[in-house]
């Protein structure tokens, strides 16, 4: 027997749950399906288990897209305040960690439980571990063929996310459905992802592996002031994850390892000092970083003995370290997928396809990619709300 719903939502992650609640709230019959046995795994593992669920500084310029204005409408209709109000109403405590990033005080599970409860409260039918075999368009809507049998609906919402972290259920499903219906997909690529260095650089920076420091990292005329972490495979830490979204293969990145000071000025001010360079640098950097830097530059003499050429070499290394990553660490280590369903083929008000009536795409599957720091969940909530409000 074919079961009929007003709306079928595929993908019970952040966007799918938020959308299901908003459609259910209007008294509509909603089916929410997911191939994973576990609900919203990405929320659970996000923000180190505390889910950085939004950023109070959310603005369109914190998102990458081939069509940068697309996200404005949805983001302005469902703001970080709206999500905070929802948490306040249900007594979920949260705090700002840094740079406007809001995290749960307790656990990311609080948010999963809340969204699950909200969906149940408005009668959403949720089915997990469902494999979808085929989707057909009918005169009145869509037929979804799955391990649950055939289900029909007027509206079909694709909320299956991107390719980041296949180990927790990510798949190309959303892109394939878009292509099936003639909707263009902007090439997906891993983003918010560590960068790999070549073996020579790794050998050179071997002593620095595991060290984290405040930095300004730049490429392609964009820079981020956050910390950088050197790892045994290359570069990581918030500044690197941010810049990875703007980095293209072959590009160099520049790292200022002491952004709050000017090392040339500091050395000039202390030009008669008999301190060793490593001891001098230790005033501004950790001991391990100062010692390793001196070893890599090959200079560790008294400050008063440094030549202008040596001072210039020290400054270049500290303020303008230029590295050419060999690639990213790929989807297994990425927090998000850049690219996705081409937004020029969707309505920015409703997320509905311009060419296939009743077909919607929300969340990460869409070509809207946020910075690190809660921006991606905010896009999931906002795009889901815009879609849910219009069904
Ligand atoms: C480790 C990690 C940490 C992160 N931390 C943060 C953070 O703190 N703050 C932030 O803003 N963002 C964070 N992100 C990004 C954030 O998780 C995503 O932006 C967000 O989950 C996207 O929501 P979504 O609903 O579009 O997709 P998802 O949350 O990925 O949900 C998609 C759902 O679709 C299901 N699905 C996939 N394929 C199929 C299929 N073929 N059939 C049926 N179902 C399918 C999946 O099982 C999943 O449940 C993090 C990501 C990762 C990987």
C-alpha cells in the first residue's frame, strides 16, 4: 500500500529536523527519513561534543558561495537570536566561547533531544536505517521507493548534507538527486579541513609538531587571525581550517607567527642585549617554538651580534612564513563540503527548485558554506526554516 504524506524530508540531520518541525507545526503530515541508524550524528560530534550551534556575528559575508547574495534572505528571517530563543524556552544553557561562537554548556545531545522532541510534538513520523532506491516525479508530487516501501508526497525536501565525514553517514545522495532533476551542482570540495605539507617541509618542521600558536594566516587576499597547529601531516587549527575554504591547489599560504608584535622593532629596541635569540623570542613565544625556530632558521646568537641580513631572515620566517600545501586531508577530516546544489537554480526565499515544483534543498547540500564557528549550523537552521515556512 502506498502511504501518502504532505511532505517527505530525506536526511534527519540539523536541517532536516528543523524543517520537519516547522512543517509539522502547521499541521502537515511529515515523514522524515535517514539511512543512518543514529539521529543527527554531526550535531553530536560537533564543537567537541558541545555543538557550536550558531554565531552571534552571522552575516552573509561569512559564507562562501558562487552566488554570494543567495543566503541573505534566509539568514535575515531566521537569526541566531531565533535559535537562542528556542533554547531559552526549553531551558538549554549555553555560553559564548570566543568570536561570537555559542556552545551548549552541557552537551550537543541537548540540541538533538530538543529537535527530536519538537518533531515528535508536532506528529512528525521519523524512520531511521532506511535505504532509498529511487525517486520519481508524479503529476502531483513525488514517489519515494525505499526499504519502507513506496511513499508519496506533494513536497520533497533534500537535507542529506555534503560529503564531509563519510564515517558518520555523509553521502552524495543530494547531489545525485539534483542531477537527476537537471539541477546543476557546483563541484563539491572538502572545506574547513587540515592542509598537508610535502615531506621536506614536514621534516623541517618536525620539531614543531603539536605546537599551537596565535597567527594570522592568509591566501588569495583573505586572512584569518586565529591559532595555527602544526601536526605530523601538515597544518591544522582554526586559522588553517578557515583559510582552507579559500585555498586552491597550487596556492601558497602565508603565516604570521607573531601577529601582535613587530620582531624587527623589538630587536632594534634591544640591539645591545646579550640575550641569545631563542631566549629573547621566548618572551613572546613558547620555549619550544622559540628553540625550534632558531634551529630551523639556523641563527641563535646574541641579539647584539645579529646582522641586518639575519634580522631580515628572522622577520621573514616569523611574520611571512610562506608554505605551499600539497593538498587537503580530504573529506574524512573535513568539517564541511564547499560547493553543492547551484543556488541560481533555487528560490532564495523558499529553497524550492526553480524548475521542479515541490522539490527543495536545504542545509549543507546547497552551495552555501560558512566559516568555522557556528555559521554552518546557522545556515542549516535558517535554510530549513525558510523551506519549512513555505511548505
Ligand atoms: C566533526 C564536525 C564538527 C562540526 N562542528 C560544527 C560546529 O561546531 N558548528 C557548526 O556550525 N558546524 C559544525 N560542523 C558542520 C555541521 O555539522 C554541518 O554544517 C551540518 O551538520 C549540516 O547540516 P545538514 O542537516 O545539512 O547535514 P547533516 O547534519 O550532515 O545531515 C544529513 C543527514 O542526511 C543523512 N543522509 C546522508 N545521505 C543519505 C542517504 N543517501 N539517504 C538517507 N539519508 C542520508 C545523514 O545520515 C544525516 O543524518 C561540523 C562538522 C563536522 C564533520
